[in-house]
C-alpha cells in the first residue's frame, strides 16, 4: 500500500501501520518529508522492539512522531478471551475496525506456544464438518489484520510465540497475497524474525495456489487438509473436491514435495462412519507412502452438526495399521474443546459465548 501525504488528516482514512512492509514505511517517511531510512527505523520499532507508542520511538525526530500520531498501529482490538479448563489453550475474540469479529487461538505445550491465525472472516470453502463454514464468506483479512493477531496474542498472554499456523477462520490460499505477505512479515529477519520452519500455512487444497506456492519457492511449511482416502469420500464432506479433484490434489502435493524437498503435513479430520475405517487406513498408507509427508490425525471435535467423533477405541482401530507406515503419524487429541477452540470449531457460537 502506498501512502499519500495528500490524504485528509482523518485517522479513519489511514491504514494501520502494523501490516505495512519496510518498503511501505520508507514510502511513508518520504511522504512525510523525511529520508527513507526513517521508515526502516519505524519498522524496527514496530516489528522488532514491538513498541506501540510513537513518543517512545526515541530515535525518530519529534516532528515525525507528531505527524505519525494520525496513524494507528493496531487494526484489531481484543473483545474477549476464554481459557480452557487446563489453561493451556486460550481463545481470543478480536474485532476489526469495521466491527467484524474473528477468532485466534493460543495453545501451549511444553516450551512451545503456537498461535492459530485467521485469514478471512468466515469461509467460502463450505466443508460440511466445519463451524466457520456456517458463517459463509464475509471478507478477506488485510495483512495487518492477520499479523496483528500475533501482536495482540503475544501481548495479552505474556508468552513468547514460538510457532504460527494459518489455520483459523478462512482459507489462507483464497486470500493468498495477504497470507503470504503476513508470513513474510513474521519471518522478516529485521522484524519479528520467526523462523520459516515455525510458520505453517494450512490449505483445504486450492490446487492453483499450491502450484503457485511451489513455483514461488516460499520457505514456509505447508499443510493440506485431506480428510478422505478417495475422491468420492472427500467430496461428501469437502465440496471443493468437485473442482479440485482428489487425484489432481495428490499430483500437486507430489510436485510440491519433489521440488521443495520439504515434508508436507497431511491433516486428516477423523469422523465416525465417514472416513475412519480400516480400509481408509490401508488406502491412506498406500497413497501417502509415495509422498514425503507427515500424517496428522485429528479426531473430530463435535459441534452442532450431524457428525460424530469416533470413540477412543475406534480411533485406535483406525490408527493401528499405521504402526509400520513409512511416514510419521501424529494424533492431535485437540486441545481446548471445552471452549470450542479445537480444530474446525472456530467461529462456533461466537455470539452466544461472549455475550
Ligand atoms: S475447514 Fe477450513 S477451508 Fe473448510 S470451511 Fe472450515 S475454515 Fe474453510
């Protein structure tokens, strides 16, 4: 976004500074009558030192601090937080400047603090097991609205964030440009400097964008929500499969892993009677043995829908054949279910829960 000094001095018309790249801030500096290096200083204050008061940015001239006062830093505000009974998971409800609400989740495990960021308000992909899908698509989040979830959660939780997953509300690859720009800002060595291996973008399988991501050679990790062992089964719960066919998706994944030489994470939400038979396990082993991957099985977290979570015994029956699989398998016994912060539960009951 390019800045113009010609804008009226109405703060509502100014973009928030969180979300602006170093080049944007250099342009802003020049527009405000300062040399471009002031923009780099501003970048350092915002992203590395995480100072959110212009008057505390002590190496900026007072005249520039004054001019900056018409800008806000944060595009989001926290409305509410909710903790799981174990206190290890917190769900945050945030609002955009236009009053739209989104959710982000913080999960703690040993030395790790992982946040799950939203990239859209609602989602158009319409997976039948997902709470967000019920909202429909509302809007893409801006780069600032994506990355400010990181700032707000870190500040409020008093925890250093070690990992970020783009797996909250929305499909990151249907907001590709902003999601990638936010990941780059998280990773920027002169700013937040979060390692690329600690940033995961999770997609429902937008094949064109997987190809683009492969071609652009981004260093971030990629995860795919597969959720089925064959085309028809996946189509039943993920209508996107109609155009993004199972076979074409697998081909795109293979090209990605071959070209990037990176291991991809295959997410598999396990739903009773839908995709949890032994036949599914065996088929998955056959398919995934040809791909450099890790399988992450996520027993379904029940929301207000027709789907059920398999029993613990059923989960173990599904997992058993994987004992000798040639790829790692993990199970996410999803955290935070008591606050509806498990996988696929974001956006559920937002309004009731926080009233
Ligand atoms: S699971 Fe992800 S892609 Fe599917 S509807 Fe929910 S938010 Fe969208």
